[in-house]
């Protein structure tokens, strides 16, 4: 049999056999996926482990403490016009992050259509949503530290571990959002200037970029939203 | 132009998922708002959480259109985390019990 010079000569198998076939030696494992996207997925997998370890340590201290846990529904309540709404700010933050994920998905789509203007605007809207999310988090932290007296080593409402796990988990997530906002602005600028069409080399990696970068950026951003889904469920709603 | 290997799908699918994520988030907020307690609360919260996570990964992150070699490489390792959570849940129950015995704080 003559050696084939591309993997398109033979029809790629599907189903379970495709896993064995794709991982076999002497060929590209992740077909139809640019290397940058595969690497982003592997990075996100490692980040999944980090966040799960944080959330698991939170679960462990919460389940093992004999001191009552502060009720998140009351701690994070907002009073508007004399009425107390439980978790209102957190709910707003959730909807904002979901909307930013929506605009990000649209940006990826318009990027592959070579619609530079729409892509850049959608990326900037996503960044604005992300920045407002971080802003609300700053407000929440300030309220908790200044008004409620929550510290990493203790708080007036109950178990001391509440502060340490809260600041660690939301702080790490907020850092991810902030880094995402910075990179969204960088990618939006590149799209706006048409650097993915003119094959301009990037300032950091000196590599030629293309619209795959928008999708890779999107993977990171959706992951940030994904982590919030879990934080919202197990930290705020528990 | 350079060959780009990307995901291209109709816009409608994103709007549909966006809407579902809003509905599911609203439902999980309502669980807290109406103050459901105990097993009903955990079940509802975890179901809504799993559905939201699934929709984001499958559609927004395009996992349902990827080849299985990539999907399995990314989605199978987190099963280990389930084992970690299970072990630590057992361990914290034990810690809680011992604290109750030695410090007398447990109900």
C-alpha cells in the first residue's frame, strides 16, 4: 500500500473506533482542531481541576464545621426601598455573565464570517459585561468587608471558614474574569485593525494570527461563565 | 487565504441556548427566593447547575460538534474529581462526628 501524504486520503472512522484511530501513532490526534484550540482545552482542563479542588475544600470545611454557617441568602441580600431581596446582586451578576457568554458566542460566529466590525463590537460588549461583573464583585467584597465585618480568619455571623473560602474562590474567579477582559480588548483591537486578515505578527508571540484566535478566546470566556455556574450553585445557593 | 478550521453554525442555536440559560438561572434563583429546603433544594439546584454547565460546554464551547478524541480527552479526566468529592464528603462527615465527640459542639 502506498504511503498517503495526508490524512484525508482515507475516510476517518467515526464512533468509538475513532478514538483509537485518532490516538494511534504517527498522526495528528486532534483532527479538525487548530493546535491553539487543543492547547486551550487542555489548559481549561487543568483549570477545572484547580477550581474543583477549591470548591471541594470549601465543601469539606463547610460539612465538618460544628459552628453554624452564615446563611448566604441573608448575607448577600440587598435592601431596595425597604424590601430585602435575597441574593439579588448575585442573580444580576449571573445574568450579566450569561449575557456576556451569549455575545461572545456571536462574536466567534461573526469572526468566521469575516465580519470584522460586528466581531469587534461584540467582543467589546463582552468585555464591558465582564468589567461590570468585576465592578459588582468589588462592591460585594467592600460591603462584606466594611459593613458585615467578614475577614478571611473570621466573621460575626458564624463559621470562620466562610470568609477564607469566599475570598479565595470568588477572588480566583474574579482574577480569571479580569484577565479575560484584558485579552478580550486585545483580541477586539486586533480584529478591528484587520490583523487576522493581513497576517500581521502578534506583539507577544510573533505568530501570525487568524480568526481561530477569537474562538480560542471564546473558549476561555465560556469557561469563566461555566465556573460561575458552579460557584453560584454550591456557594451561594447551598 | 489561509485555511481556517473553525466552527460555523446558524445564529439561532446560540440565541436558543442563551434563552435557556436565562430560564435555568431564573429557576435556580427562585429556589432560593421561595426558600425550598433540604433534599428538594439540593436536587433542584444540582439539576439546574448540570443543565446549564451541559448547555455551555455542548453548544457555546462547541463540544457536541468536536471529534470524540478531543471530547473524551477533556471530559473523561474530570470524572476523577467526582471520586475526590466523594472521598472528602466521607472524610468531612467523620471530622464532624469526631469534633462532636471531643468538643461537644455537634447537635
